[in-house]
């Protein structure tokens, strides 16, 4: 299908990322998976190449791009090689918009240069052991004492947390009767703050080179100057920023489905069963045709949303629709592609096995498919 969202600049960037992935990611990926994280030195390498600062304003060392198309190019190239950049997508696509929308000039000057260079990697900590989809139930609390907040609580499933230097921590700063969503705030917590601890690295079904951790806060004294935006408005900030986060998951899911079809197309033309190439069986052709049709629909939808995002008018409902549709397509497509690989599809050295394991979480994080349906249903 003809695509119209990219310019020559995006295609030149694609060439850079493709060669970076082949030379500096693919050879090391098994080691990164075994370690459960991308090394910090690689984040600094991405910083040197300007990858982390694409959407950061020029005055802080970035390129000042405002939309997500360069991120989409990265997602397509990573999916093509069935690898990942660890916590980078959270850093560039999810955390950055909060900083740009809500941080004070002092906070921007303090954190953005390191954000761009990879010296200051970032994570966002919303989810708690007892609270995921229902963000209004957050229990991590911060009480104001003079010019500090005293932070207590625990977070879980935090992407990039083992290597991050700065955490956007969503916590309760007050409780208003009858307003569950009020009273939540975001604090910028530095990793070396006394009382802050990164807990165990969680073992996951997929995304093995992306660290996911628990965090704990015991009487952490956070300077009041580290409040992001205004006190009590976190829920509004969270819902306001979810559209780009969800679009980012949608385009990664679509790219992964396309990559799964491509590796499977190659596999079935090489594999012979009952004396014939697997690709000659009508079932193989029909399954791949179905995968292609569904993925093409996902591609059309996600490219339309990327274009809306570039025009600055992507709506939360459009983003939820794209996330729901693309991640569900990804799930169906990778599953069928594993089936066409037979037993080899279950072997981790085959890219389809990694695409399969990495796919499952797309329907869960960034809001589950059920939450996406609720968002869409409310608008109908
Ligand atoms: C690999 C990974 C990385 C993550 N990274 C981060 C991160 O960096 N930062 C962070 O803060 N969080 C992160 N998360 C957390 C993620 O956002 C949550 O797991 C997700 O929001 C779901 O919350 P939960 O796990 O508590 O599930 P629950 O909310 O307990 O959901 C359980 C089930 O109930 C369903 N459900 C919930 N509400 C409704 C409803 N209203 N109607 C119908 N069904 C409903 C859900 O769809 C689901 O099927 C990550 C999770 C994973 C797995």
C-alpha cells in the first residue's frame, strides 16, 4: 500500500537506524536479553546520534520535531529485526510530553540536556501492586512539609527503571471527598534520593531486553521545586498525554505484525513439507493473505493517526481506536505466523518466536484492550 506520511528526511533517518540496528544492536541482543536490560552506554550512543532528542526543543540540544513520525520509523526498523531499544520508547514518546507540557523553565533546563544526551534516562511510575487500570486508586502518597514532599509507597511494572536516573512518580498529595480523580500529583524523583529503592527486576514472558522493575519510596524527601505542573492535576495530565502513548503502542504493534508476515513469507518459501515448498499450500497462501489484509487495514488507520498527530489534532478516541485495533491485529497475525513455522516458531532463535512473546503485552500496557473499548464506547 502506498504510504504518504514520510518525507525524504524520515527515509534518510530510516537508513541510519537500519544500519545502527544491524551493527550495534543485533550482534549484542542475546547478551542484552540475558542481562534483562539495554546497557546505559547504548543510551548514550543513541544520545550522540541525536535519537533521544528528536522531539526536544532546539534550545535544550534537541531537533525540535513535534510529531511522532521519527519514532514510528524507529519502531518499524526495530520490528524488522525483531529487537528493541529497552526503555527508549518510554523515555522519548511517553515521558517527554509530560516534561514539555508541564515542567517549569528551571526543570527543563536542569533535566533536558541530560535527557537528550542519554545521561539522564527517565521512567514514568503510575502502576502500583493494587492499582493499574483504575489510576484514581493510586495510594503512593506525598505529604507537604515545608519546602519538601515526603513520599511513601510502592510502584510496580516500571519500564526502564533499573537504568533510569529520573522518575515521574504519580502520587496522592490530598484527598477530596467525592472526587477520586482529584488530589493526584506528579513528582520528579531522582534515582539517588535517600529512601528511594529500585526493587527486583521482574521476569517477563517477552521484551527480555527491556528492564521492568518494582520501586519503593520510604520517607523520600522530594524538593517542592520538583513538583511537575500543578498540585492535584495529575489525572488531567495523564489523560491528556495518553493519546500519543497509545498511538506509539499502535504503530509499534502494526510494525511488528508487518515484520511477522515478512519473516514468515521468507520461511514458508524455504521450508519443504511432503516434498513441496510450504508456500505452495493453499492454506499457507490464504493465511498470509488474511494476515496481509488485516495488517493493511491497521496500517491505513495508524498512518492516518500519525498524520493527525503531525497536524496536532489526534483525539484520545482515535488513539484508543488505533491501539485497540492494531494490537488485536498484531496478536492474531503473530499467532498465525507462529503456526506456519510449525515447531520452529516455538524456538527462541527464530525471530517469529520473539515477535510472538513480545506481542502479548501490547494489549495490556498503556491501557488494556478493555479500557480502550470503554474509551471508545463512551464516545459513541
Ligand atoms: C511489560 C510491562 C511494562 C509496563 N510499564 C509500565 C510503566 O513503565 N509505568 C507504569 O506506570 N505502568 C507500566 N505497566 C503497567 C500497565 O500499564 C498495567 O499493567 C495496565 O495498565 C493494566 O493494569 P493491571 O496490570 O493492574 O491490570 P488490572 O487493572 O488489574 O486489569 C485486570 C483485568 O481487568 C480488566 N479491567 C480493568 N478495568 C476494566 C473495566 N473498567 N472494564 C472492563 N475490564 C476492566 C483489564 O482489562 C484486565 O483484563 C507495564 C506493564 C507491563 C506488563
